[in-house]
C-alpha cells in the first residue's frame, strides 16, 4: 500500500506542481492518475521512487516513510515503465530484461528462466527475440519488453508513466489487454499515468482525476462515470476527453533526460521553457535551420527542402498509413 499524506511539491523555480494531495493506493490494485497535461501526474509518480523529492508531507509504502529509505534500494524494488521505452540499445533483449535481476545477484539459471517466462507472457518467442537488439524490434514489441523488464525482478510496485501513448492505436489496445491479463495473475500494486480516459476506464481498479496539482476525485471506473464529483470531472470523462492530452502535449512529455546531452556545451543548442508545448518546440525547430538545397549532378541548384517540408511529408505519410491499417 502506498499512502500520500498532504504531499506538496514546489519546484526550484517556484512552480507549485502539487498542492497538497492525499492518496491511497491499495496493495495489488491498479490505480490510474489522469488529468490534462501539466496537472502533476508525472510529478506525483516520480515522488514515489524518489526521482523527485517532495517539499512537504509524507509518502509511506507499507507504513514505512520513503524519506528514510535508500534510493537505490527503493528503485530496485519499484518497476518503472515510461513512454519512450528506455531500453539500453547496446544490450540484447535478454540482457535488458535481466538487468535488475542480475544487479540483484540472481543465479544465471533463475534469470534465464524468468526471461523466457516473461517473453512468452507477452507473445515474444524467446528463440527468435532474446538475442536481438532493441532497434531490431517494432515500437510495440519494444514497449512489451519495457513492460516485462519492469516485472522481471518481481517488484511489488510498478510505476507506469503513459507507457502506451506513443504507440499506434492497435498496439496500444493489445498492450492494454495484455497488461490487464498479466495483472489478473500477478496482482501488483500499479500506478499508471495516462491522459486517455478510455485507457483508464479499461484497465484501472481506481481512477484519480487530477487538475492543477490537486485530486478532484478518486473512484472506481463505474462510479466515476455514474457519479462524477464535479463539472470538471464530468467534462473530462465526457466530450473532449480524447484529445485533451494530445492537444496540449508538453515538451516534458517527449523530453529525453539523457545526462550526456545535459553536460554538453549548451551554446550549441536552442532551449525552450519547460512549460512550452510540443507545437511550440516544433515551431522553434522548424524556424532555426536553413533549408537543404537540392542540386543536380552538375551542382545546379533546383530547389530547397526545409524542415517544415520534411515534417509535413513524414506526418502525412504516417496519417495515410494509420488510415490504411
Ligand atoms: N523540473 C521542473 N521544474 C519546474 N517546473 C516543472 C518541472 N517539471 C515539471 N514542472 C511543472 O510542474 C507541473 C506539473 O508537471 P507534470 O507533473 O510533468 O505534469 P503532467 O505529468 O500531468 O503533464 C507543470 O506545470 C510543469 O510545467
Ligand atoms: Mg507527464
């Protein structure tokens, strides 16, 4: 059981991301955190494995205050799945899945059996896939590996931050079904962040609807639909539910936290405020680079291709592919 008591988070720049929340996540249940972009879902989740420190209040896991727990130890006992998979590209699928079991000192035979068992669980034939590298798998397959990697060391708690939102609709539905199926047999305590109410209604035991750093309502899917606590919850599960997250997708949702880039000489990079949207980042990106000249074999310039030309072409190709599926 995970319990938040009057938890607040104020970031260093003064942003009050979490404004005092109480939240109970019962043992063995899947609780979805849902709400518009920027409402504090990721912050709430990352406080559980101490990727983000809290400003005041307490979080306990089975009655133990996490502020007294060792971070490394805590994280090895909490599985974590994020939107952009985070598989290590230079390790095979088998090495990726067995990473934490190996760190924990499991014997070879035990972790190899575990890898087979987990791969079978999500329909990835071990013979075919265990020696492959992440980039040799499709996006949906990589995300399956991300999910089973989080399960590998049998952690009692799993955190999932929009794990399926970068996938095409068909893979997303399949993974939701698989997660539900797996959860029916393993009964882990799962905190699942999403901005897709249909996803939350489908897979969660309880749903916490957040707005602007607060929790508006916590209820079972049935209860939420039949008796929303207020107008915000009603409209969130109602009409504009599907595009809420997409419309306002923030740079934080697509950001990669690669420490190597952060240490790189920053003068070579454009920067953008953390509260910018993806559309704003795209506009900056498109505007910054001179176009690429298209030349004939003789070197005569016949035209140019700009970033926006390229992005539009790729986007419209993807739309066509999505439609023809
Ligand atoms: N490192 C940071 N520094 C300052 N503000 C931040 C930081 N990370 C997130 N925020 C802000 O905190 C709020 C909540 O963000 P987040 O938890 O990522 O929301 P969500 O996951 O619901 O989209 C937003 O206003 C966001 O801009
Ligand atoms: Mg988020």
